[in-house]
């Protein structure tokens, strides 16, 4: 799930977001990527591979419910990014106000 989230974020950065030098300098892409590499590359493996790790015990339906919630929230996040992208037409500096549709 973490890899899926990271991949979604990178794809949004390439295809959805409209960056300008004022809002997103090139070096910030590396800072944002480092943030995910630090979280996913250190903290998650540390908790999974430590010597006193105890596997959580809960019914399998809880796992499916949590995965379903994760997918729903990722989709809703993507939808918000699309709405925000459409508030600024390409090539203009005009900003819109989001309305519930």
C-alpha cells in the first residue's frame, strides 16, 4: 500500500499538478521524495524487522476493511487534486473558488 501511495503521488506530480518556479522549485521534488524514502525506507522496516516484533492479531475482515478504506481515501485524495487543478486554467494566473458539485 505504501508503494501504491508513493506511485500515485509521483504520477500526480507528473500529470496532475501544475508547478511554477514560485510554488515548486525543482529541488523541492527531491526533498518531497526524500521524505517518503525516509518514512518507507527506515521507519516501516524498523517496526517490521525488530527482534521483539509481535504480529497483530485481529480478524481478516478487519484487514480487508482497512485496505478498502485506504483505497477509498486515496481515490478521494486524487479527486481533490483534480478539483484543485481545475481551479487554475492552464497558462493563466487566475484562481477559482471550489464549489461542491
